[in-house]
C-alpha cells in the first residue's frame, strides 16, 4: 500500500511539471548551436566575474542633519612654524563669547625655518595631492576608505643635526574651545588677559624683527585621523614686509565618519585666504600677524560606507544568466543563417539543412539554404 501511495504521489508531481523534457533521440546537435552555446557560456562567465567585482566595491553615502550638540568642546589641532623667534611671538584664541583660551595646550619649539631636501619633497608631494583633491572631489572618498592605510601627514624630521641658527618658532599642540565662532591669532608678543579684554606685550620687540612668513604643516578640527589631508596642510607663505597680515576664514562642518575600518567624530572645513600689508597712511589698518577666524556650521554631515546586499547581488546574477538564455534562441537562428551562407558560398563540406527536391543521374538541384557538392560537369 505504501508503494502504491508513493507511486501515485510521484505521478501527481510529474503531472505538475511545467518544464517537460524532450527525449535525447529528438535532439540534434549542430555547429551553429555549439557556437552559440560557447558564446553564451563565455558571456555568462565574463559578466558574472564583472558583477562580482561590482559586489565587492563600496561607496560613500552622505546624509545631512541639524547639529544639536552645543555643549561639547571643539578640538583644534595646530602645527604652524613662524619665521620669528619664540620669545617674540604668542598665540591665543578669543571666541565670540569673549572667552580667551590661552596657549597652555600649545608648545613653542625653536626650529630652523628652511626645509631640508627631504622635507621640501614631502611638502611638494602634499601640495600636489591638495591640487588633485580640489580638481577631483571623488578622491576624498578614496581617502575615507583607506584611512588606516594612509601615510602620516606630519612633516618628517630633519635628516641631520644642522648647525644653522634657530630662526623660527614651531607652535604645535591642541586646544579645546567652545563650539562658537572664534579667532586664533599669532602675533607679536606674549598674550596677557585683563578685565577689559586681552593684549599682547610687544613693546620690547624691535619692529625690524617682524616676519610673519609661516608654514602650516597641519591644521585640523576634531579627532585626528591618519591619512586625512586637510585643506591647509602644507601651506607656505613667504613675505618680505614687516607689516604683513595673513587671514584665513574657515567654516567648520561637524562630520561623523562610519566606515568598515573606523568610526570617528571629526570635522571638515573650507577656507578662504586673504593677505594684505598694514599701512596706516594708506588706510590699511590692522595688526601684523596670522589670524585664523573660524565658525561652526549648524549642519552635520554623516558619511557612511555602503555595500551591496547579498540578495541584490544574487538577483542581478540571475538576471544576467536568464537574460542571456532568453536571447540565445534569436542568436542561434542568426548564427545558423550565417553558417548556411558561408557553407554554400565557399562549398565547405557536405552540409544538408534542407532536403533535395529532385535528383537524377545528370542533375543535382539545391534548395535555398542547402549546400550539396555537385559532381564535376553538372550544375
């Protein structure tokens, strides 16, 4: 009884088969069919491999929202070299709320302003990358994906201990400020704070020693990330005027970065540069020095690395295979027609796709699309 029930169930399943099979005795192979099959399987393999490479790739997705974090502090990372001695310059930050941030987190290090050949090569390479980033914005996504693999962006140390005089001051370190507009300035004299504001003691510094030629090796906001190149990294300004003012207007955008390798809260920024000579007689008033005026944006950018889901990859792969199978029928007819034309034109072997209508001892008749080698002397 169990065998009978199994046979009935099996026969019922066979009746539901929507893909009836053709007996192999009714199937005939041909050269054109083999050619079409070879082309079809080759195309499937090639497109499947290319689709796999597309599946492995990732892309960056940008989302924008309102920044609701007003209580946290903003970190500023500074590494600037000024062509003046350390005892003659001072750096501090004054924000919009009249809060003065002294340079307690910054270090003053006497150095040589001129770069060695190795350092100069590093700077030129960095400037070349900066120019390419301005032209090709898609390169920024490559930097995001390869952050941990990025080379250090700090200026390499000098190869040997030079005996040249230390004619410059390297101001480096980081400070925490309020998330409001502020002004980082480097000018003559050490800063002091008093109830009416703040000032720099510059009375004992000779005017002939003023030289605000400078090099910005690194300037960033937020958490430092390896491999990230900021807009002002590698910037160098040379002046031969004692009363030169350099201004940088910066807009800071909070950025959350989420990739498969790193997650960090950092900041991007755009910058506008301006410089002029202080000449009170000509109406150009101001104070000589380096001024970095920054302001934070109310928008926050979330950059996340996206990947194609596995189910979408399988659907696309099935679409490729099914599409090629559905078009092989039309391709088979076209290739078969080409084979018929070539064989009849060049009389390549015995090729009988059709039937001979009439044939006697003297005459051979060829139907359309048929090629039968005719005997010598007969048509």
